[in-house]
C-alpha cells in the first residue's frame, strides 16, 4: 500500500527528531542506567506508536470494509520497490530505538532486544491492520522485508558493533506521476512518497570502517542502489490508454556518511544524524534489465 508509507516515514522522522532534541537538551549518555530517561523513552515511544496506528486506522482503514483476517500475495507488485521501502523503514525505526535506549544507559543486549526490533514490531502491527481489511490483506512479503531491515541492523551490531552499511533513499521526479497523479502523487512531496519510478534504495558502505588503517576519508561511502521505472500500476499490465514497460535498475555510486563529518556543533551533528538516510546526489553507473548501461552525471 503506497499511502501507508507516509505513516512509516512520519513515525521514523518524529522518532529521530525526538531523540536528537533530547540529545541536545540533556547530558550525554550516562555510564549506568538512567531510569528516568528509560521510562521517558518507553512512554514516548508507546504514545507515538499508538497514536500513529490509531491515526492510520481512522484516516485510512475506516474508509474500507473489514473482514476476517486474510493474507494477500503482493510480492510481484511494483517490482518489489514497496518491499525495499519496508526494509528501510524497519531498519531506521529500529536504529532510532537503539539510539534512544543507548542515550538512556540501557545495555547493548537490551538495545538489540527491545530497541532494534521496534521497527519490525511496529510494522507487524500495521500488517495486522492490513489483514483485517477486505481491500488489502496482510503480506508475507512485507513481513519478510521488515525482518530483513531489522536483520541488517542487528547483524551488523553483532558482527562489527557498528553500522558500516546503512540503508539510504533518493528520489527524482518522473513523467509517470502525471499519467496517474491520484496514485503516484500530484506534487513533489506526494510523489517522493508514492511514485516508485523515481525512488532508489541504497546500501551505502563506509570505506574507512572496513579499512581504518587506510587513507580514505572517514565520510566517503560506496553505494549500491536498486530502482525500477515504467510502472503505473502495482501489477504489470498494458492497456490501450496507458501502456506499461516496467524494468529494474541497478546502480553503483559514491556517497557521504554525514555522521562521520567532524564538527563540534551539536546542532549540526543532530541535523546530520536525522538526514543521513538520504543518499547524497553523485555520479552513478546504471545497469538495467533492458540490457542497457547508462552513466548519470548526477543521480538523485
């Protein structure tokens, strides 16, 4: 469901903003558990998650008939771009969950158990709402994508005790949204959330993290991206009025890890942390399933 992505992104941004505001307003991470901070985190996250789910139910699901719990196989829709969105959202909500628990002095083990799994738990709750909607149905593919996002987060913490590879997002406007504006968006903001043709999801690896004795800049990343174009419907179909010719795109590019840019400004550190999910525009090499290779001087 494209419109649900709004709720996921809003939940992530509000969580990240809340954490960074706290990081500027209070002292640094304590050496031991700070129960007041931990309790504040638990209450804030509970209210935020409950409020988001309630709003989603009232603003979206209420307009569609209910049914007994059901599943829907949407794994072939949108060239799996929606699944990439689920992976990214699960990763970042879990990352924020870990960071706020770390700020509270919670042990690393409990951060992984209760913080890193926050994204999977929240998105699973949304899938349950889907399952009781006659219009939609719960998606096993969505659940697996949510689990993959959490797995990328937890796996790196267990393997390296840091996030050397981050999930990122970029967007550019396309001609397809004008053909189906109600589905793909009527303006830039809507299209950035709804038009999968213009979205690219990246795995951005920090070079210095893999070779800390080398001379690479700490902020330099290399990124692998996935996108798709030519999609007007979730399912691939062609009509006389609106033909479709969807295809997949794979990218290789450079990127910047904003959190590794050295600055003494707490404000800038907070800004860098919040916006680091955005892939920095850079030259990129595209290989697509049409058998073409393209070079983009600046890929958004």
